[in-house]
């Protein structure tokens, strides 16, 4: 039976990788480029019988948590160039070349790999301890895996293994881990999601109205002397606005109608929605059409005063005068008729 084939150690590779690492200012990038993961690549070829295969196990060196467990077992085994000293991607890619996958045997050996060998504490010890200890532990782990596989498969194997240090950035590029998100970036994305949700709720609320409205963008008309301050605009005020004549659609139709009928673009304020950085002033153009002014500055807008109704005293006085004039006229008419016919 062939002895252990260990071509490198985790400790030596860790020192080499740390010496050649690029200095990054971001803590997230430093963490991503740190060789904090270990791949153990293992081949088992038939010493007796025709069963053979290979597996690659990648785990977190700090917690022992599995990142990837890929096992291939076949019967009959076809000898191919499948050496554990290859990089982990190439090693896994070559699995199908050793023969067709045997699912029944694969389920048995996967269970052994998951439950019987290389438990979390053993993985952490292999990754963290010194070079000589790593070598001894890998030799012992290699023997334990071989014996466990032989019991499960009822066959004898020749085995070889190697280890490979991997960075988080490498696993992120392989889509095996999600990138570490910067806290500020995460907060920004959360805010964007909340804003999007709020907009969807507002759009749904608009859709629940009893009739469908068309909303058109308006242009404010400014009167810096006699105008009314935007912050003082209230529902019921009448505002003069303009429309985008270059645009097709509802805005252009409204503008053409106003020009043809000689009407001024004066419309009552329907609603005022004040936000932190903007104010939305909604105008009632018709029953089905509303205009909106988006204001970012406190400008003085051109408005038209509502015609004031006469007070009660003034109105009564005007009625008395009107009735007096009417009575005098009536008396004069009667006297004229009498003069003519008598």
C-alpha cells in the first residue's frame, strides 16, 4: 500500500502567502485577501478491487465550517492524471475523467466524510498549528480517511493527499462565498430598499383611488414682487403655471386647449406635500387630470386672488339701493303713462 503523499504544508504556505500579500487599507479587503481557508485534496485508487475516487474539502480555518465538499467515486476506476497537488479548481474539474459517478457508493462515502472524519476541531487544529504538527496531523487524517472509506466500500485503497491555502477573495470569485459588505454600503442599500418600498406603497395607494388620474408636470410661474411664497401656499390658492410644450401627450394637449380658448393657465391647489428636501404642490386641472409642481426652493409664485364675496352689511345696503332705484323708476313710468293717456 502506498504511503502518504504530502507535497506541502498549510503553515509554510501561510507564511509565503502573507509575505506576498498586497497591502489593502479597507478592513473588508484585508479580510478577503487573508489566506484563512484550507482545501484538502484526496485521491483513493484501488489497491484491490475496482473502486476508486477523489474528494476536495474546503473549510474555514477559524471555525472548521465547510465551504465546499465535493466527492467523486466510480466503479470501475479508470486511471487518469489526477494528482492532489493540482490547484483545487483543476482538481475538481478532472473528477469525471476517472469514470462514471456511482451514486450508491457516493452516498456512503459522503456520509463517512461528513460524520466520521475531519470534524471541526480536527480541521481547526490542522489549519492553526505549526508546520511539523500540520504534517503529522495530515498523515493521521489521511490514514483515518483511508480506513473509514475501506470499511464503507468494502475495498482496499492506495491514497494520496495535499493541502492548499485559499483566500476569501478566491472563494468569492468562485461564487462559494458572498462578498463582505461594507457597513456604510449595507446601510445605503437598506435605505434604498426602504425608499423603494415606500414608493411602491404610495403607488399602490394612488391606484386604490375611485378613479384613475393623469398626473402632468407643471412649470412654476414666478412673481418675485407680488407673488406668494411657496411655503405659504395652501389648498384652494389659485396658481399660474406653464407646461412643457416640447413634450407630446397630455401636457401638449392642455397647452393647445388653453391657447385656442384664450384661457389663462390658472388652477386651484389641491394638495401640498412637504418633504425634507422637496415640496410637491398638486393642482386640480380637471376631474381626471392633476398637475404637480416640484419645488426645491422657496420661490414666490404667481397667484390670483379669489373674488371676495361682499359682507352681510354691504350686501344688504346694495339691495336697498337697488330696490329704491327700481321703485323710483317704476313710479316715473306710471306717471308717464298717466300723462300720455289723460
